[in-house]
DNA sequence: CCGCTGATATTCT
DNA sequence: GAATATCAGCGGG
């Protein structure tokens, strides 16, 4: 995808960019993913964001220009990754929570030998594991670097619900996913399920 | 399918 | 020192 066009889309408001990433292709180290679930983080206005308390060595990349990868290490053993969005200085980003492996299936299976195909990239840390994304990829340029992002046509429909695993701001429905897709992570229920009307 | 629990080290207070 | 944008393995239904 044209680097200028990618930067143009990613520089928009994070709540518009996040659903735009659904259906996009993420490519690294021989595996390609179709993204099915993401979460928006809005920087300094957002208690749930790593950048809420300002600039630190870890969050430096979030404050930089859009179109780069923000990777972080958590729970003592897992790496997760985000797409940095918005204008430089805003520290907004979109966490990549899940996807479907559409190419490089054998490689992804080798990296996650105990997972079913459905679970290969179902969850933010699993996603990085399947794609072999580590802290070494922090700051990578998604238009021209080894980790590449290619936007597709916007999905025709998506659903939203509360973000997963947060203490600070669980009330914001900033998680976006492709309705009915089996690769969407189900660690915590999405929106409270409404009983079908009788 | 569901819920519970231990593992583990970086990050910031 | 405490908390953590998680996951795999286990046991029960």
C-alpha cells in the first residue's frame, strides 16, 4: 500500500482509525494476518492508556508520528503490539487484539505448537507470538519496514464493547471486532449479551 | 463449554 | 514494592 495513503488514514482520530483496521492485513516474518479485533487508546485523556501519565521511555513511540508499531512487554512474559495513530504528540494507538492467519499457516503453527488454528492469533499476546513480533519490532515503520500493514476496504459492519483487562476506564466501549468471527478473543465477554426479544 | 490459578519480569511509584 | 492492555493448564459440568 502507498505509504502516503497509509499515513493519511492513520493520522485521523483514533476512534475512526480503529474500526478501519478491521480486515486489514498485517505481515511479518512469513505470516500474514487478517485483523478481526482491536482496541482504541487515546493517550493523555485516557486513564486506560499507558500514556495517561505522560511521556516515559516505554511510551516514547506512542508520542511519535502515526504508522509505527508500539510494542510493550507485560505480565512478565508477553509482548503485545499497537498501531500508533493520530498526529505527532497525541499518543493515541490501536491495540491489535486478534486476527486470522491467512498466509504462512505452517510457520504460525510451528511458533504456537499447542494452539488450534483458530487460537493462533486469538488474543494480543498470541497474535505477537504467531507473527514473531517482539520488543525488537518496537518503533517499526508499518509502511516500509519488516512489519507491514495493508489496509483493505472498510468492513461493512462491526461491533463495539468495553475494553478488556483494564482497571482505569472499563466503561468506554472502545473495543471493535468483526461480528461473528471465530478468531475474536473471548477471554472476557464483549458487551453484555442481550437476551433475544421474545 | 465454563471458571479458577500460577507463572513471570518490566515498569513506574 | 505493587501492578500489570495475558495465557496455558487444569478440573468440573
